[in-house]
């Protein structure tokens, strides 16, 4: 199996269209380039196509037409067996969290590190450090359904960032957080970007976008606005 280089890591979307049925497509002719280490916001109203675009980059959805190039490879043509390898290099914060209810907070965050084959002492050290950073270390032995919505969101963010991925994709990552913690989370994403991680965040929170001062791609009815 071909290994992925880290030399040119960037995301290139060329004329991406996604149609789920005979209605208007969710995405229409999207062309965007995101450089290695860049921090980019996708913004727009509900239904603009932000979540769908993130899922295409992650490999959870396939475009109806167009090309997706990551690190110089066309992922529209990638063999299905290589999709899991792509995802190992990405962290995704889903809007609905997608935590495993039968696993504790610690186990949810540690799962990707176990898949990567990291040793137990290293996993424990890294997971506890990330939980402490997000102020949920006291919930390590709790199960997701025992947590508040905001706590579940922080666990989802910890799971995405703990493996120090090359690309972080986040769908409304501060939707259930108070303004102070929202700012802290954005600074964490900013710090990851400064270390070379490519960060793409979908949000409709204009206050956060203005506060961060990062590049913004506005979507409207499935198209790049402007």
C-alpha cells in the first residue's frame, strides 16, 4: 500500500458537485485550495453545504463530480482500501459528536491512538494531557450519556486533536460551548495550525470568525459566495 508523504499537504477541491437526489445539489461547482498549515473557516447559513463539504474532504461522502486532491493525490480515484489510512491522518469533530456510548471518555479519546499502535503508557499520557487541557480530566471514567452537551463536545474535540493529525476538520466545534471556552478551543486549533496542521472549521458564528481573523470561504445554497 502506498504511503502518504507529508511534504505538500494541502487540500484542493476542483469543481466539486454533490447531489443526493433529484432536488437542487447540496454543492455546486466548488473550487477551493487550502495550503499546508492554513486555518480556514467555511461559513454560511444552515443548508449552505458546509457539513457536506467537510465530509467529502474526510472521505465520508463521495462527490457526484469534480476532483479532490490531498497531498498531491486525487482522492476521487483512491482505492477504497486506502480510505482508512487517509482518515488516520485526519481529526474530525462531528456536529453530532459520534462518541461511542459504551466506552468511557478516556476510551473514546484513546481509540485512535490504539488503532495507530501506540503504547499504553504513551496513550495514557497523551489522553490525560488533552483532557486536562480541555478541562474534562475529572470526567475520564464517565460514559458519554453521563455528560452534558458541552462536555460531550469537548470529548469529541479531544479525540480529534489527541493524535496530532495532519488535517483537522471541525463541524460547528463550539456550538455547545460558552464564549470563554469557545475562545480557548479556537486558540487550540490556532496553535495546531501554527505547528503545520491544516485546520478547516465550518461555523456560522460570525463573532468567532471576526475574532480569529483567518481566511473565510462563504457558502450560500451550495456555492462559493462572492
